[in-house]
C-alpha cells in the first residue's frame, strides 16, 4: 500500500462518519480514528519480519492559512487570475517537509524559469525520515515556486506553477 492509497483511505474514513477503522496487512497495520470534528488521527505500525516495532502515532499537521494582501487594482487582479489559469499547478502528494535541493551542499532541483520535462525531479518531501522525490507530471517552464525551502507542506498543497506551453 503506497502513501496515496493511505491518504485516500484517510479521506474516505473522515467523510464516511466512521469513528475507527483498522487495516492489517502482512507487513503493517493502520488504525484510523476520527473525532467529532471530523479530524482523523492515524496510527501507522510497520513491523519488520524479525522483530516488532512500537506503535508510532502520526497526526495531520495543522497549517495556518495565509491571507494575501491585494495591492493591485481590480482589473489587474482579474488579469492575474486569467494568467494563472493557463498554468499547471504541481501539488504535494503527501504531508511532510519540502526541500528544494537534494542536500544542503547541492544545487536546487529547479529555479523560476527552469525548463522541465515529464519525470524530472522538482523537489524532495521528507515524511517520517523518508525522502521522497517529487517528479514532474508535465513538461514546461517553472513560472513560480509557491513554497519556501524547508517548510512544512500539507497533502494537495500547491508547490509550483508550470507553464506547459
């Protein structure tokens, strides 16, 4: 079971109204508990074949929304909205910490203006001490980087704007 399937399972349980779901496979166990507010608490237990590991609890990271301050006129704001509609938004497939380079002493994967091809690595997201390379699903040019290096990101949070033309 990969991270996307787990995330979809969490969403499904949160929407279904169930209070607790347990899933046991050969090599891991997942328990999802929801509260009255609909927030899901997930416990992952992955045990190697030789020894059992203690349970680790992982709760979704709450991020405070940032409200942008509009400094443009209404006509300019409409143009900006029309401009961004032609771009493809690359979103985070998981919760974790966003990194723009593979190591502190290495160069950035991409910069604004970089040309990318499908399959190119755009960034790395660290989740539970695992570094996951995020690859581009489109070819084009990086127009904007929406997240600062070493920042926490949420599932489905926009990371990059790509001009596919």
